[in-house]
C-alpha cells in the first residue's frame, strides 16, 4: 500500500491510495489541470486510476470529480446525499449507503458515517486485499464518534483532520457565526480534539499520522504539529507525523514493521 495526499484544505482535497498496482482517488476537489499536474509529480497517469470515491458534497471535495470522470473515464462512488451535489449533476454516480463496504479487485473500502454539516458525509478505511494493510481517512468531522473510533482500530496509516487552533479561531478574522459553525459538533476537528483522539487511537503498528485539512487562517503546520506532538508524548505511536499541504503533494506513506521513512514533499511544475 502507498498513500499520497495530493492536497488538503479549504481550496481542495484529494488522496491517492495504491494497492498492488490498483489505484483509487478519495475526493476530487481540484480541477483536471491541477490534478494532472500533481499526479505527474508522482509519475502517476490519471488514466491508471480505477475509481474516485467522495466523502461528502462540499465543493472542496467534489468540484473536480465530474470533469475528471468525463476526461479519464473514472467511475464515481458517493452516498445518495453526496450524489445530489450540484457539481455532480449529469454525472453517472454509483451510490452507496453510509456504512457500506465498496469492493474492488485488490482494494476494499469501508465507509463510516461522519458528523459534518453535509448530506450523508463519510470517512473511509482502505484495506489492501493481499497484505491486509489499512489506511484510515477522516477529515471534515465535527467530533469523533464511536463508529469512527471503531473504524480506526489497527491502522497502518491515519489521515486525520486537525483543522484549527481554538484560540486562533476565537481571536481571528472570521465572523462569529462562521466561528460557531467551524467549532460546532458538525463542523471541523480542532488541534486539541484531534490530539485527544489520536492518543487513544494510535498503536505501535501505525507507521504514519498525517494531519489534514489545516486551516490557512486559523492554524499553521507548526502549531498543529506542536499540539499533536504534545498529545502523543508517552503514547504508543512511534511512526512519522506529517502535516498535509494545500498546494503540495506529500507521500508516499507506506505501512511497515520498522520505523517509517520520512515521506517526501513533491515539487510541482
């Protein structure tokens, strides 16, 4: 298994997972030109991707999916609520219920309902059939549910939201109504809450923890990383901790029994 975060933040999200030569894209929040450039940076042809699976209907996760499906022939998968997104109008979408498992020849994708102000949003655990390696992806979540915690047991890689610093959000430029939306139980996970959950979820078998969907206004990679390092002090986690980037590719993240190698950040041209 290999996982790359092609970009994560309020301007677009996309994660590529590869298992035994089979590839799926989780979310497509970038246009085809941007996405093609990021895939080129890691020497992946867009046509080699087998499917695109979407977490929820917000534009930064879905806006490029229809165009990419048309250009490169990707089948699209989404919950019934997500499939009604305006950006998917006219696209052929394979629909599934939250909680269902999607089976591919070399990859299994288990969906889990997530608490977010979207229509039937979900997170995913991707499992490679041949090795049993497991990667969890949970961002755009207002709080951690029991179902999410259960799904995150025994992971090799976890991509987890660490959206905002609570003090930066409270004292920042956003209007009060937007601050309330972000901080509510169906908004976004703060650095503090992300750290609390990660400390509970991490095992020594997990090679990588990737902090995703960092706010460019109410957070910084330095602040998010410091918060998570503090939360994980004395925990069982011995792998790498990496912040995802909005405008850069990071990875590949791979499972393994030894201490993980530090992933690369790719230059984009």
